[in-house]
């Protein structure tokens, strides 16, 4: 049983930041309640592999109760947070309230369509397991529909994939789609040749991977072209419609006929950010992030912390603000845990300082770019480094073993074993009516 008289730390969100905070408080004299609307921790950087059939959802998700079952001062609460009462120190749920002494909000982010939310059903983003399986269904059904099509123009439409956004997620998706078409599905169809698939990557900026040095952006572009991906930079999407997408590039508008558009162009903070900001009397930025002080607390509420994608950590010595990356969230989660312990001891802790240990993006088999300290490298060694880092960060040992085996098998065979079409898709429908007797 958890000692009820201990200070109560409530953590909203079981992503990278929230989980790190909970685990680092394991030996602290506090009781912890971790609240999330899902019952699992999701390793989001590998969602694209679920979306492209390389891994199954269970490979990159771990049940929260299983992860924390040996941490006796922690409990998990499955719930939908709808607001905050900071004066009364309560988290408001759709079906109750949870009191707190310290509050850590790590609710993450969601896909942003930059004011065009009507595009969402036509161009799904990639933030959840449901998103990933929906994209997998669309991608695989496109090949199935092309196999059944008799009109050459319609075949081309089904075999054209447009990925919007040239950040890490967009680059990873585009590279994986090209590998599926040119290698994984080879010889699996009788009427179409998947190698004739067109993968078009649209980026609004002047180069891919804007957060990386220009040299690495150029290497990423070269590796994508080796896979057959067509890349257009300076391309701003102006319309997404059934059967196609339009974009402005170089002062003119172009249209692409396609049946599958995938969105990787931007994110915005969880709606909980605005609710927390309203309760605290502060303003969010345009992305919905909550401004925090040097110790990650909200102005006027030293007991309330915001970390991860939801936090706007921006100070005169830091420009631009810290990005929404897993390492940032994890370091912030560990910092807040240490700070809470120090405050219980009536001690202080220096301001949060992010230690950048590098960033990486994979493009395909033995293709990646990496930036670690002063080192910049691409190709096989960057890909191996990417594999190692992602295996280390997977939260449970069995997940690491499963993912390592799947990757090894895929590397040898070019196969993607999780290519399952689940749920209803565009080819679903009622069975044909039976013929009349004697017809």
C-alpha cells in the first residue's frame, strides 16, 4: 500500500518526460499518480515502422502497469484529464478529481494542419498507434486497389504516394515507402509492378531536415534520391482533396493526382496546454506551448511543472526554444524529479540545462544521417548508431529483443512481417447480392 500521508506527485502524460519523472522518483518519499488516457507508454520515434509494416504495435509499446509494477510508491490511473484547478490543487478528470501537492504536466503534442483541419481525414498524421495502423491500411490497400484496376491512369493514381513535410518523420516515411515498393513487394503482385510506384516528398522550406546542418540535409536528399524518392523543396501545400493534392512552388501552383497523402509537416501542443495556461493566468505561444521558468515551473505556481513538447522553455541565453524531442523531455523529467526531492529537503537546484547528445534520422536500409557533438556523418555508420540508440531507449527488455530480431530478419530478407490490413478500408463493402435461382 502507498502511504497516504506522503506528498502527492501527480504526473499527467506517460510519454518520455512523464515516465522519466515517475521512475526517477522511485526512491523518493512521495506517492505518485501517473494519469494517461492510454494504458501504455508509446515509443513514438518508431511509429513510422508500424505505419510501414516493419514492426507491430506491441513491439513499441509497453503497458504502464507492467513498467511500474515494482515501484511501490507509484500508481497508474487511466483517465481523461479535462482541466486544472491550481488554486485548489486538483486535476480535473472527466469522471472525478485528483488532488496534488506537486503537478507535472507532460501531455505531449498532436499533429498540426496549420489551420486546415479539414485535411486530416484525407492526409493522416503520425502521432498514435491508431494513426500508424490507419496509415498502414491506406498504404497496403493502395497496392491492392491498383492490382484490381484496369485503367492505367487509375493505377498510376493508386501507386502515387505524397508525403508532406521534410522533417525526420517525413524523411523516414518516404524512405520506407520507397523500400516497400522496390524491394518488399517485389514479385508479390501479378498485374502491377510496385517498383513503378512514385513517392513524392514535399517540404515547404528550402531544404530537408531544417534542424540539421546543410551538409547533412544534402546527404539525406542524396540518399532519398538513391531510393527513387522525388523531393520538392519550397513546396507549400495549398489543397488536399480526394484523389489529389495541390502545392505552390516557385510562384506557380502544381497538382498531383494521388490516392494517398501522408502528413508529417508540423505539430502543436496538446489542448491541455491552453487549459493549464488559462488556469495559471499565462499565455501560450502560437503552437499552444506553456511558458515555463528556468526550473520548468509555471509562473506563480512553483509546484506546477510543464515538460516535453508542451513546455516553452525559452530564455535570453537560449535561442531558439528547446525542440520537441524525446531526449529533451527525458532530461526535463529527470530534472523535475530531482527538484521535487530537493524541495522536500528544503534545498535548491540550479536551473535546468539541456545537454544535447546529438540527433539522428534514418532514411532506409543502411541509410541515415547523424549529428553527435562536433561529428557529422551519414550512411551505414549513422544507421548503425541510430539502431543502437533506439534499442537502448526502448523501455522494456523484451521489446528490445523483439525489435532487434525483427530488424535483423528484415535486413536479411527485405521483408516487413507486420503488413496486415486491419479495420475497414476503401475496398470494404457489402458482399454482392446472390444470383436469382435459375439465372
